[in-house]
């Protein structure tokens, strides 16, 4: 029976049902497979909603997000200088001595793929 997830016990039980249905797409009987997949989808939606409300993931620090992305892409400060308006600005921003500007945020978002809303918290 599908029901709202209103407490930790419900959430744990939903996790067990999800685990049990993870391979539902392998069920041979089409009607049984569809029913199992529908239940899996419904419970997953409810579990995700509960998790978002009770275990929110904090937004990353914008400067740490920039540093992490630079590391992932193997970029140096010199490589990203054009997005900041020069090498001096890169150092100032990454050392938290200068705030990001809207222009910097646009460039970083566009060129490094960092969501603008992550970077906006640094303004």
C-alpha cells in the first residue's frame, strides 16, 4: 500500500520497498512488471520529497565550487583569468579578498558549467 511518508519509520520502510523493487524491470510478466515499476516510482517520489524536507543538502561555498571545478578540469589560475578579468582578480576572489561580480558569475557559469545560483551567494 502506498501512503505518505510522514516520519523516519515510514522513510526507512520506503527504503526497504525501493530496495526490493530495484530490479522490477526484470520481471517477465508485463502486467506484474508495470505494477511493480509504478509502485517503485510512486514510493521513490514520496521518499525523495521526504528526504528533501528533512535532509536538505546545503549549497556549496561558491569559492570552493570554483576551486573544485578548476581541479576537475585541470585548469590553472591563468587558464581562468579571462573569466575574472585578470590573474590578480583570480587570486583576490579565490582568497576571498574580493567578491564575485555579476560579469564574473556569468563567465564562470558559461565557461565552467557552475550553476549561477551557486555562485550568486558569493555576491
